């Protein structure tokens, strides 16, 4: 066996015990022709490859980046889905998120995805500015309540196993209804709840209750107890520009929104 035959056999035959993938990778290596292996001029260089010299094994297909398909259950799904309705749960204070998470786990464990759909806890992000420091907080819009989408029986009742699964969840008080019977939400209530359930803004603005022309009293700072008129609201900075009368002349003063309060006219 000459040298060329030896090199060809090494590339065509996978070692004993190797996987099919190893064999496939070996087949991608081209058999060297006489003289190729000894010629330094033919070797790849960093300049010729515009980077690190490498040998690619297997497919040359570059995988496409994964596309994120994030669904907002409040806006990307219809308000009502066939055979389903919305109900309200009373839950323990500050337990809204834990109740929702517990229900989601139970639905998955019991394979009840067909019977229980969306479980909503509407929240709102707000930004406060005090002493030049910004703080973003997320608050519940309906404290003490969780909204659940459920598939009903043909007679309009909640399936018994779903009813007791929810009732036995820690933190759940009762369904909202009359005479101990759960009552579905009205279309107007569902529409408002879903509107409020949209994903909160990542960078919310400071909520301002002041508008130009409001009469205000200054409660903090060097102008405490002065009264003035709102000239401009700057929500991005959390500031309000107030016209204050000082020594008989009006002067604009920028104050943080929490330092002033409306004065009843």
C-alpha cells in the first residue's frame, strides 16, 4: 500500500466504535492529492481566510437566528374564545401572584389546559422621582382579585373538577357571584380588564396630576408655604414649573412633583 492509498483509507473508513456522525464528518475531509500535504504554499493563512484558519466539518449552512414569538394574552388573543367565559376569584391580600402561579402549575400537572385558559393579574408600572432618584414600582390594579378564563359545560356551569381544583388552591377565597354561584363577567368588564392587563411599559413616565393653570401650595423646600400657579409639567424629569410671587414679582421655580399639592379654588 503506497502513501496515497493509506491516506485515502484513513479518511474513507470510520474507526471501530465511532458514531455515524463521526464517520460523516470524516467523509467531509477531501483526500489529499500527491504533493498537497507537503506544500506550505497551499496551506490556508490568516490573511487568505480574513480571520483564524479553521476547518469546518459537516454542513456549511448557517442557522438562522431564533425568532421570538412572545404572545401578549391580553391583546393577541380574542376577548372571548368559543365555549369559554371569564370569572373572578377573591384571593388573600398580596397573594394574587402566588395564586396565579399555583393555578398555572396545577393546570399543567392535571393537563387542564383545555379547560382553563388565561389567568390574569392586571398590573401597572409607575415611576416616582424623589431627591433626584428614580424608582419604578409595579402595583396591582385590582388588589384581592384574580381573573380566570374557563371552559363551561354545555349547560353553562363550571366543570366540577375545575371548580374544586381552584377552590382548594391556597390563597383562594371564593368566586364572585350571587347566592354562592359564580357569575361570569359582563363583556364590558372583560374588555376593561383585558385593556388593563396589557404588558406594562418598560420605561413608564411619572404620573402627574397637575396641569397648566392649577393653583398649588408648596409643601417642601425653601419655598415652603408659598402658593403659585403651574406653568409647565415635565413628566420625564418628574418636575413641575411653578410661578411663585417673590417680592412682588412672579418667578418660575422648578419643583419635584411630590413637593406641591393642589389648592382648592
